[in-house]
């Protein structure tokens, strides 16, 4: 062996050849000192190994920090979806079969243009402990503009005197009593000449639970009243669930009875929508979970409204602000009495036609 040479036991792997992968052969060789000039000494090699191991640890930690939140968020979203899927009841709330779209007074189908937004009918019922009944106390048509930049809430007074298919003229909420949601949808579609895309039925107790889940709601009070332990004064009031429930139920102390109550319900829904879409709720896993649980426990939707549609709609509307939400009350000319002695709200037929045109063409910003 040449002077100055040293024996090294080293492992090498034969490079991949056409014959196949490396063989992993351990080899032994004699290396001359001259060939080792510039090589790191043993201490450097050991330090380099430690550095590689540290880098690997840092890489592993970084990957963990990156992947775990993704898995957690993914799991959280899946969990929320599971809550919605488990809680929400799905029923036949839309009219089914041929001719289920809106018809004009001559019985012809009213054609709907494309890209005209989405219409949700929100039906609130006061049925619950000690309040048996099947009439709808809240009927709000929520029109979401096609670009998701505006939300219009149209309140339909329950005493509005309208034609109900197969029943003649009656109060609007009688349609729900006669044929539940499908007949109410048909009645409103024909009245406006618009398609109603989705329906949600919510019990008043659900509104209470949702309000508490988001930490209360700021509601603009237009007209004062005293209801039970609560005194409502003009201006913005922060309400918890019990207070909100008393607020939306009151009508006897209000100047225009059910019409005024409808405006209260609109104000409350607006406050709830804005609070739900706020960062305080959307970025709080606990509040968002509590809200979704409260909302879905008391919610029945049509069979076309699935979890994916709900989620994508909420995401698309997350930029809504107070100025983007508008209230409208379905037009009526005043109060009257029906032939059979009922107190009614007299429909303004000319204005209801204009309102229907504005909804159908997604031009509610031009409706006055």
C-alpha cells in the first residue's frame, strides 16, 4: 500500500443502468492522500450530518404546521356539513310537476330571463309550545341579485287579499293553511309572475336560538312599544333571543298592526343576516358552529336546497353591508273588509305588477 494512503470503508450505490435499479453494493477501496485534498475532515462531515438532520427536522415541523391546520379546517368544514345534513329537514315545499312555474291571469306560463338572481321564500311560523296552528305569520321573499351584491327583502302582509289557485280570493296566509308551502309558492309566483327558486320554513323559536348563537343582534327600531318586560324605543337596540322574539311578535300596539309588524320582522332579519355574515361570526369557529346548529335545528328547506348550495351562497354574499340590504313591503292601497266580513289589506294590482317585473328582471334597484 502506498505511503500516505489510508484505507476507507465506504458504501456506494451503483448508478441505475438499463438493466434496472441500483444494486446497493457495499464497496471497499484504497484512497491516496493526494486525492483527498480539499475534502472535509471527519469533524466537518459529522457537523454536516447534524445540519442535514436539523434541516430535515425543520422541514418536517414546517410540513406539520402547514398540513395540520388544513386537516383541521377540512375536518371542521366536514363537521359543519355533517351538522347541517343531520339537522336540516328536507321536504316537498315547491310545487311539483308540469305547469309548476308562474302563470299569468290567462293561464299562460310567464317566461323567466336568464341571469336574473335567486328568489328565496322565507316562511315563519309561530307554531310551538302552546301555539298550535298551521298559518304562516311571516312571508318574506328574499331576492339575491345575480352578482350577489344586493339583497332585497320583500314582506308580504299575511292579510293581503289575493287570488289563491283553486280557492278563490282569500288572505295570503290562508294559502299556507289550505295547501302548505307548495300552494303558498304557487300563489305568490302567479301574483308576481316570477319563479321562486327555494323555500325555507323557520319556527319563531329558531329565530330566538339563532340570535343568541351569534351573541345578539343590533336591530333598528322604527316604532316604540312595551311588550312584557321589554320597552322598545326608536333607534338601534341590541337584542338577545327573548327580546327579539317579543319584538317581532308585537302588532297590537303598532300603528298599522300587521304591516308595522312586518317592518319589524324585516329589520330583525336584516340585523341577523348582517351579524351572521360579519367577521365576528364567520371567523369564530364556536359562534359559527352554534349559529349553524341553532339555524338548522329549526329549519325545513325544499329538496333542491342542499348543503353545497347553502355554503356557496353564504360565501358569495359575505361582502354584504347594511347599505346593500333593502326592505320593500308588497304594495297595497289600504285596509278594507272582505265580502264575508274579514279585515283585509287591499292589494295594489298595478304596483304588484311593477314589483313582479322588477324581481323577474333583477332590477329591484329601479323599483319605487
